[in-house]
């Protein structure tokens, strides 16, 4: 008897429906074809034990299973449940005409219970698109898949529950999940607050501008100046995620298997990888491609602490994703694209010792050591960072102040107002949501300059020897500063402030 059941494979952040054909005939053997990997080939042992421990058996006949399309590589143990149900129907142990109306996925334990899978959300989205009635998956993944409306999503604990459902004995019901209501109910902001930060008013101003326009920022200063503390508080002033952004972000984390019980993500991701990270771990890829840290930080913040300590080739692979806001992984047989629209926040010491030309410090580095240290970061990468700012240690009188600094909530209000202006400005362009995403054409359209501003910018370009990309960055930052003031046009003082935030472009900035 020939039976068709349906599973799904995830490539990048999209799912592809897999048709699993099970044929049982005279003879002996278990033949699995259609480019399965080792985890799928080993499934026969898990399936046999799980069925036996639940009162069923693997038929002692010739079992041929084809996973179509046969030229597409299948990987992972999530097809165990699909194969088990197919074998039961094909061998007549389960009588049902409904199995082909559902997508069925799950990894089996030997007692028949189910282990969680990866990519439940993109699989559910694809199942709805292709008109399936429902989706069976492990209970641990129920919340993320139930985000999809107009699809019956069943979270099951073991294979017996699925069998009972198709035999009409089960009492499991599809999950009911109001995505919008659940999203706004769980919407929350990080606990870290800018009111804890003493002094550093100019740095907070930079952080506000970066958050308002989605700009990349680098903080340069000696150890203990507060670079890491400031960076970790940046998410507290970012505007809340929209529902569309939350779905995009959840999809990526679902593919990486990081969601499980959490359901829809409501907080912007903050990723802080260690400086020993490899190229593949940062941008994604591998023999079985997975999203890297830059994709896990999509719609959030990627914080690279001690930037020069990262391997130079690791930093260089970020150049293209920073510009295109997506990363494409190409292999011989397939190409996948992961979104990577993130805010880069980096911090660094001015020299290997952390100090430079500081008479008060017992340790200092020579100009040669400092130059070699800074050369670990290429000019093209620094060009892609909009705001460079020096962080100086906070004096004692500021540290000992009892007065509370401005809270993240009040800064966030200004940021949200500036973002609303940008959303309205780019309402005709789906791919652009804030100033940092502007293309050269949009910069020319939305950042016109008066004669005074042009002269000021021309003088700065010549004096600092800035690149064309740095010119664009200054205009983007100036546009954001104007938005924070609710100004329609960019003025010379906006340009002057934006030029100040190109510290690393200045000759002798360390002196």
C-alpha cells in the first residue's frame, strides 16, 4: 500500500514542504531514499522502539520510503514522527484518510515521547500558504507555531496522541493564540536604565542619536570609562518592536532553535559574542547552514566589545552585511539568504595598554604600538560606522552625586517621536524604516543642504580627508539630529554636530 504524508525542511528562514511516500510490499528491508542525512537514516531504530513501546510494530516487510523532492538534501531528526505515521497508515495499523491534510513533524524518543524541533514558525507559515488544514508538532514548540492564524496547530507530547487523533479517539484541541494581544501583553523593556549612569552626558546624547536613526556607533576610551555599561543600556532606549519586526525576529530564532517555550519575541535582541568567534559563527553558514550572530541580532543590537581583539578576517566578513542588511551564503548546490539588519555597537581601548599619552597612568603604549593596534580595524569597516565617540573616565564629583540622571523612559520618548517622523518619511519604501537605511538616492532627496552647511561640510571633508561613504554617513546622522529637534531642514549646527562624531577620521585624535 502506498501512502503520502507531509513534513517540511527549512532552508535559510523559509520552509519547503517535503512529501514522504511510504510503500510496503512483499519482501524484507528498510529503504530510505531522497538524500536523507545520517540523523534521518538512524530514524528506523527510534521509530521501531517507539512503536513497539506503544503497542504497534514495524512491519516485517519491504518498506520503501521516498522523501521528495529527491534532489533536495534533508537533515535532522524532526522527520521521525512523519515517517512513523506514514508506516502505520501504509501497514494498515492506522486507518485514516486525513493524514495528507496535515504537516507532521517531531523527533521521537524510544518511549514514543517527542523532542522539540527547529524552525517550527517558518514551517507553520509554509503549511498555511500551501493550504494544509493543520500542523502536528512537539508541545514544546506549540507557542511559536501557534502565532500563525487560520491553521490548526496541535502540540502533542507523544506519538500515541497523534494516532488517537486520526482514529477519532483523541481529545486534543488546536491552540488558540491571539498574536496581536499576546504581543502587546508581553511587550517589555530591559531593566538596565540610563538613570544609573553618572555623568557621560555627551555619550548619552550620542546613544540617543544612534537609537533614533538606527546608526552604528563605536565607543573609544580607557578601561573603566563605562563603555560596556553604556552599550548594554542602549536597548532600553530603542523603540519597541513592531509586530512585523517581532515576527521576522522570531522566525530567525526559531530556525536556530532558540524559541521553544517563549513564543513570540517582544524584546529586541542584544547579542554580544566573544572576540574568539569564527567567521561562520558570526555571519552564518556551515555544512548545515545556520544563522550567525549578525542574523540573530536582526532588528536589535550586535555589541562587539574590544573590537581590535577580534580577528581581522572575522571583522572584514561583516562589511557587506553592514551595507546590504542581509547575508547570502552560497554553496555548490544551494544559496540561502539571512536578514541581518542590526545596529552595530563596538567598543575599544585607544591602545593595547588601554591608555595613550596619559601622564597619570603608570602604563602607556608607544605611538608605534598604538598604530599597529588600531590597524587591526580596516578603514572600510570604520567608514561603515556612522558615529565615533571618545569616552573619558567620570570624575569623582560626578560619581558621588546623589542626583539621578535622566531615565531611559524619557530618552526613549524622544527616540520614538524621531522614529515616527522617519516611518512617515519612508512610508512609500518598504525596505527603509529609519535614517541609517537610506540609500544614496534617498540621501539626495531627504538631506538637502543650504549654502552654509555645504561650505562647512566641504571644509570638513578636505581637512579630515573623508571618503564619499563618510560624507553620506554625516548627512544621515545630521538628518537624525534634525528629526530629534523636529526640524524639517538640516541646518549648519546639525552638520557641525554630526562632523564631531567622526573622531577616528581626525589626524592626531589620540593626542
